C-alpha cells in the first residue's frame, strides 16, 4: 500500500478533538471488520500482545517484525478507517519499523520506552517522527512511557514526576500524544493533563479504570483496550465451549459474519 497522509490527518484530528477517542483493539482481519462495521467506530488500533498470541508467540517482540508488519498491513487493507499499530519498542529499529508500517498502510503507532534512559527513549521518538516526515505522512505517534507499569515500590510522587518529564520530552520530540498505561487515579490523570495539556494524554481501559465520561471531561485524548478486547472474545468462546460440553447450545443472538 502507498502512504496515506489523509488517513493520518483524520487520526490526528480524532485525537485532538474534544470528544474522547475510544479504540477497541483488534488482532486480525475478522476482528477488525467486526469493530469497523459498528456504528460510531472512527479508527482502529492493533494490540501487539493479541497479534503475537494469535501466531503462537509471547508478547515482547518475540514475533518476527516482518510477520507483525504483515499482520497489521492486512488489517489496514481490510478497512477504510485509519489504523494505528502497536509496534512495541520498535523491534530494534524504530525508524525503519515505522517506515515499513507506513508502507503497509499504517498511519499511527504506539512505541514503548520500557523506561530506557531518557535520551535513548527520546531518540527513538525522533526516529519515528522523522520516518513519518520522510514518507510524507503526519504519523500519529502515541509515545508510551512505562513509568507507572514499572513503578515498583517507588514513591508515587517520584513516579508521577518521571511520567510527566518523559511525557513532555516526547511531545517536544514531535509525538502528538503520550500513552500512560496503568490504572491511574483521578488525581494522577488530572496532574498528567495539567502538565501536558488537554488532548495529549492517552490511557488504557482496564478493570477498575475511571469512567470514560470522567476521562473525557478531564481532557484525555484517547482510551484503548490493548489485549483486553481479545480476552473478552476468548472468554466468550470459552464460556460457549463450556456450555456445549455440558450439553448446551449456541447462544441466542449470535451475530453472522460477513
């Protein structure tokens, strides 16, 4: 596929709009089509954990990069909506991986910092931004910091300070938004938005997360669901199989697939 700057611009505008962008992550063509066909879906995002699992790999860049690019490219080709891909930490070369993803039709991405030294993490963000510019695409980098995920037993105020420092550095390096996975409380989300600005913070929905309406009112740009959407689907599959094993039948209201 050729680069699509128009789709990238649409995706960027969706992040900067006052209305909260919600993306239910997908992992293959059929999951992408199911979500894309729902009224109200405006963009798609892939989940690296879910794609890796579907191919029998563990998460954490264990899947070959070209297989991941092929998978996200198939998803991008199956929909007219803009697609953002989870590119983990860039598979050893964030700029080149981004270039390949753009060539496959991807117009945005998550990039993990894995709490690497800040100069190294900023350099990775800059490499992704340069790759988008070189391809003529306003690439929507959702620069991820693992400050909360790797907090351990550190003082929460120090963790928040690190998260804010990294978030500001990634914005300055050209990322339009910053992703803070974890389960931050109201005060933490408020502090993040106050420090980085409205429509700059993105989060993941997990059990016990703040309500979407609250996050919208706080000025959060986007909420995605990572591997949770696949877990929901697999839970439904396991429940169905358990029922059949016990003598049950297909659930009423099961949707046909086009």
